[in-house]
C-alpha cells in the first residue's frame, strides 16, 4: 500500500534537510507528506511570477539605496544634506533588500528532496538570504526608532542631539540587530518556506524575533504619536495666544530662556523643526507600517501551518479534494484558502518591503544630488586641461599657448614668448629698460637686470628677447611717490618746505639724524 497521489511516503527519504519543514500526516501505517514546496500546492501558478516581480522591485529599491549612499559619500554636503540617521537607515534597507536580490540572482533549489525543504545548514544561499533579511529588518526597525526618538527630544524636550546621541545611536542601532540575528539563527534557524527567500523557522521565533521586533516598532509608534500630540497642543495654544509680545520677532529674547517662550514662539519653533524633519517623519511611518504588516502576516501564516501539522483534520477537506482530483491543485484552491494567507496579501507584503528603497530615494533624495552628479561628470574631463599657464610653465607649453600673455622664466624673469605684441600685459617695470648705470641705486639695479637679460639671451643660441620698452619715454617718478615698490632713497624731510615747526631731538646728530639704538641709553 502506498500514499494516494499526490502525497508521498516519508519512508523513501532520509532524515536530511529541514525535516521539520515537511507537511506530513499519518495514514494507517504510513506517513504521507505533501510534495515540496508547499507554495506550489497552496497558491496558483501565478504565485511564482508574483514573487519574482516583487524581487525585481527589491532590485530597484537596492539601486535607489546605492545611489543615495554613493551620493552621500562622493558629493559635497551642500548637495546632499547627509546625516548619519539617514545613512544608517538607508544601509539597513539595503541589507534587507539583499535578502530578496540574492535569491533572484542565484535561483536556488528550494527543496532538499521531494518532500523536504532546504535549511541554512544545507544551502548557503538560504543562510545568506535569511541573514540579510533578518539583520536588515532588525536594523531598519532600530534606526526608525532612533530617528523618531531624536525628533521627539528636539521637539518635546528642546534638547540638541549631539555627538553623545550619535555614538549611542551607533551602538544601539547596530548592536541590537547583531545580537538579534545571532539569536534568531542559532535558536530558530531559517529555511525555504514561502518563495525563494529563506524565512525564520517557527521554533522559538516569537521569543527571539517577532516579539522584540514588535516591541521596538510599538515604541516607535508611541513616541511618534506623542510627538504629534505635543505639536497639536502647541498649535492649539498658539491660536489662543493674543499677547502683544509675540507679534514681533518669533525668536525668544536674550533675557528669556527657551522654556519661557510664549505659545506662539513655541509654535514657530516646532513648525521650523517639522519643516526640516518632515521627510524623516514620513519614512519612519512607512517603514514601521511595512514591518508591522509583514510581522502580523508572517506570524499568522506560520501559526496556520503549525496548526495543520498538529491537527491534520483541519486540512482534511483540502487533502481529500487533491486526492479526488488526482493532484489538480487548481480545483482545490478554495479549500486551500483556509490554510494559507491569500496571495494578494502575501504579494502586498513582498512588494511593500521591496519598495522601501524607492521611498527612501523619494523622501531623502534631493534634486541637487542629480545636478551634483552632472557637474561632477562634466568636470572630470576638464581636470587635465590647463585653465591658465603659470610663470614657471615649460617652454613647450608656452609655444602652444596662443594667448597674448607674456611668460617669464623661473630664474631670471626673461620673456619666453617672442610673439607677444607690444600691447600685451607684462609684469616688467618700465624702469628695467634703463641701461645707464649712472643715477643712483635705481639706475644701478636697472643696469644689473639688463646685464642678466643680455647674458641669458646670448646663451640661447642667438635667440633674444625683444625690448618692448626701449623706445618709451623715461618716467621720472616724484621723490615722495609710493605708488610702486622702490628702493629706499636718501631723501630727508626739510621742515622749511612745509608749515611744520622745526624740531630736533636732544640726542640728534648732524642733519637731525637720530640713532635708534641710542635712544634708550641712560
């Protein structure tokens, strides 16, 4: 005697794989089991296409998360307005999406044999996908909790969250998910149960995952609703505030502390905070709603399957329908609806989880990110182009330069480009064109400069620098002109030329000269 189709007897299979994942029921001396996977019998054929489409939505969400993380890492802060709460939340959602993307890329086998699903001990893909799904879900809940807590402290308690809160958030936001995923994998484990992604097993799952996860989700909702309640209270109080002191500036005065603000001033402060944080508030509500929805649906589905295992009579009408119709599952889908969550509900959960990355880009992304990437891509090819030529540019570069700017050598200051027109701008001073060594220090400096230019020109194989200033008229600068740097000249002030009274210090020498080192002699 054998089990009726489509059921299979477990005596033909070994006790390997995830044995607890089998759906079996005793039938006389036999133990008949439903073929693996269970979703193939409880849902229509379109279930596979629906789960694949949901995984592709998770791929799109992952691309959005990667775009945000790269923008925050590469672009300047004035383009992205990055914050560690946003960065960590996006990283958490990316980790959770990887739990759906990896099975889509690897296409793993869900079943170890005809009646036994794979577990994390028999399939590495199962272990990796289950790990990312759990740690991403944990981290997502923790970071929306911390974001909600940060907003509550700023609005309701007028606290400025700083570096201490940041380190506290990092320890809590990543420490608890690390502990939670270790407890979930060792106390419960993961296996292929609904689709190509591994989910946590029923054993101890309420204690090590679902209850703690729902506790933090509930705390997040309570904190968020408390913050909203406080905002409504401040708004209503501002409507009843008719004091004249609040008609002017909305900021508290220097003589009053922030706790003594009038209702209208408090309302303006809360309104400013909400105007800056509304994106974070929206994403917190969306992710918390998704997590709670997913948790309730999955716990209900898990409880239903366990009830069928413990009480096979619950599934007897469905089993008889399969036997009568010789394994035609489409004829028995109505009876299967009492044993599993409806496919639209499961599809809604999978699609909402995959869309979290898209919501992050919609709320946390800014148009300036796209313009910043555009500017970055456009500026990369121009980085190697020379915007201007420096004084110590090479001779080859100067020859290629078609602009009418005269270039100077690094050492002597001689001109490097003989094609410059006389109208070109030059840093040489007209006094350098003087050739006579007579006439004081200025003329002697000019003579030295001309000798240097002539010596350098003679060593350049006949190439000489044109003298653009040889034909210009000499310029005699006034004695007391300070319009350009000049060497010190021995010109003394004559009181007789002005209306000032002549005066000489007692220790002045001939000509009124005062020795600065002798001024302090006792």
